[in-house]
C-alpha cells in the first residue's frame, strides 16, 4: 500500500501491477492524525496479526546514528524509527510478523536534487563509495526485507549507505 499526498502514487501502482504484483495507493497526509490513524504500522499490525504473517519495512537514515546541522528533528525521528523497529521486531517475533528498517545514505531523489550544488558535493565527498545512491539501490533492499528471502531477519536496521556508517 502506498500512502502519499502525491497522486502520482497511482502511477507507481500501475507499474507494480504491470509487472504482475499487487498494490494499492491511498491519498494520505502523514501530518493528518486521521490518515495516520488509518495507515500507521500499529493498525497494519492488527491485520497482520490476525493472518499470522507479514513484513513491515520502515525507512530510517544514516542520521539515526550521527548528527547533522539543521537536522535535529529529522535525526531524532530517524533514530526513533530505528529503535521502533528493534522493539516492535522483538515484540512481534513470535507471531510470524517481521519488522525491519532500511537506512539509506545520501540518495539521488527530489529531496537531494533540490539542494545547492556545494551541499551535494559535500554529501558525495562523505560517501565512501564516492557517489550518491540511487532509489533503485534502496528499493532492492526494501524488497529483500519484505520478501521471504529475509525470513530470518527481524528487528534489523539495514544500512544502504555506500559504507557511510562504517566510517
Ligand atoms: N534522499 C536521501 O538522501 C535520503 C537519505 C536517507 C533517508 N531518506 C529517507 O527516504 C524516504 C524517502 O525520501 P526521498 O528522498 O524519496 O524523499 P522525497 O522528498 O523525494 O519523497 C518523499 C515522498 O513523500 C511524500 N510526502 C511528502 N509529504 C507528505 C505527507 N505529509 N504525507 C504523505 N506523503 C508525503 C512526497 O509526495 C514524496 O512522494 C524518507 O523517509 C527519507 O527520510 C532519504
């Protein structure tokens, strides 16, 4: 399920369905309490619990572990996501539901495309691999964590960061 304020989420659903998958897009503003109440992990878990299986993949960040100027609320939230999946992963481990996060480094998305070139150069310089990641590289790990191939993985925060947090 894709919850987004951007109606182009429907295009992503078409792509997934075109490739033989199943998906659903719902207009959801995560700053709106009612939308969050309907789509949050807490509520999804109720349904997964009833069926005795499921996989949740949250998105954290390298900033779960390190600070960055002008990023205090963001880094606090991303550290929260990391520990949320650890604790929830443990709580749900006996139920057949796996809860993990992936934690990207700097990635080429509209979020980073809008930054000054000087800031982007600094980001690239900090990445041991020497470049920003691609959305596809992050998506590969999300798909892995959501799949049965990760059947023994829960409560994990998986770095997808070109080696950033290994420094
Ligand atoms: N790009 C990076 O370098 C980077 C690094 C680490 C972690 N992340 C994380 O990856 C995730 C995706 O980031 P991105 O770079 O693709 O960002 P993005 O800005 O390119 O995309 C964000 C998406 O969120 C949607 N959105 C924005 N406000 C919303 C709201 N109020 N309610 C619902 N949806 C809303 C937008 O429509 C868009 O589809 C985020 O959790 C981000 O923190 C990104």
